[in-house]
C-alpha cells in the first residue's frame, strides 16, 4: 500500500493521489516532477515478501526497525521531511495518513504514532545518491488484538521556483504503509452510522453522516452504496456508489452526499451498504427535516448574486413607485391650486 502523491493547485494546494503497489516509485522527469524514488528494505517480521509495503507480525513489547531507501535522482542535493503518521478514514472513505493525534485519535486504541519514531525528521540526500531512512517501532507492553496501521511520509522540500510553476503549486510526497499485527486477527470491522444531517453548503444541498469503526481492524477494497430515502413516500432521493473503499482501524469519517434538489420537510433515512468480499453490512441512520429547516435551506440554495439582483429589482420598483407617487401628488396639488384660483376669480 505504497502511496505516491503529487499535490497541485491554483492559488491553493489541492490533492491528487495516485495509488500503487510497486516497491519503488517510478523515476520521473526533473522538470516539474519529484525526481526521487523510495523502496522498502525487507523486515524480519514481514508476513509476505514483495508486498511493496510493511505488513509485520508483532508481539507485545517488541522493537523493530523499518527501513526505506531514498533515492535522489536529481543532479543536485535534495532535502526531505520525514514523519510517522496515523492511518485514518478520509471523507471519500479511503485510508489516508495524518501526523496530528488531535485529528486522528478520536477513538481509544493503540496508534502508530505512539509506537514509531523516525531517526531524522529532515534528511538531505546528495545528487544522484541514496540514503537509508530508519523508523524504530516499539509495540506497547499491553497486547492488542488486530492491526495498527500507519505510514511514513517522505516529502521533498521544494524551492520557490519548484513549488510554483505557471500558477500551479506542487508538493511531492511518498507514503509507505506499515501494518502491525497482533493476536488472532479478527475478521471484519465494527462500523456504525451516526449524525445524519441535512444542510446547504455553498448553495449545494447535501446530507452528511459519520461512519465510525471502533474495531482494531481495517477493511479494504469494499464497495459502498450510499442512499437518501424519504420514509414517508419510500422514494429514493439519491444513490451514489463507490468502489474500492477502505476503512482504517479505530477511526471515523464524515462523508457527504450532494443533492440536486432541496429536501422538503419530512422523515428521511441515510443508508450505507458496505459489500466486502460478498458480505454486506447495511447501516441506517434516520433524520428529520423540519418545515423551518427546509425553508431556511431552500433560501440558502439561492445564489448570492441572484439575491443581489432581486434586491436591486425591489429597490428599482420602490424607486419607480416613489416617482409615480410624487408625480401624482404634484399633479393633485396643482389641480387643487387651479381650483382655488378659479374659485377666487369667480
């Protein structure tokens, strides 16, 4: 589960991830490309060889060192940031990696960053050379039953010219997955669905939900179907399907389903079906859209420019009304003055 990532963006950095299972990242062109590659060095605890990532069978209070070969394929020295990270489930229901425990450590359980320490957080590799990166992993004295999943992220430090080219911001990272296994390796995850909510964000109607896995096990390459159902009518409002979804151990993720039309007041269900190797798990979370919420969200879906146009039209109509009123009043006053003048002459 080697993750090779190039992040690009216009004005801001957006992510584009390419996933593969090769031991070494591809050598690429220097111009606007990372120009480095990484390979793992086999570990004595490895369950299978040639996986391209670390899958280790451990025991309590075990120390091991996972090693990477970092190749600098450029004609000048390059500096890299190295960090141990926790596996999380991101909003797309795919396993991702983050360093901060605050965002990852949401459920009790052992985490990779509690066990891993890098030999150096910053590494400089000479031109056309290789350096080994060591990450020491110490499993806790208390046994766990399942898997702890994490990653080692290697990010190239870029110059101002390299990081921004023709308005495109570049960031090049490699993440090598590390899985630590202890105990009987229970099958399956313990997932639940909660916090279904209807809202409007940036004029787009959507329903969000939280998928939580409390088990010390992960699930990969499953198919997920998400649906919004009107309980009162039985109508399926929206269905979206995704393949090869992944759930990290002891993690939770907030996901979103965008709708093309606003929801009316009523009772609804957010349904999520996970199909892993033919075994289906159906999760249902009810939610209610009140009349007030439906009206407020419908108003939020109106584009701000449209609201401005409507306001300008109202102001224009008000101005026309005032002008007509003033003309009418002036004519009325003039007619009254003419009558008084005529009465005096008589």
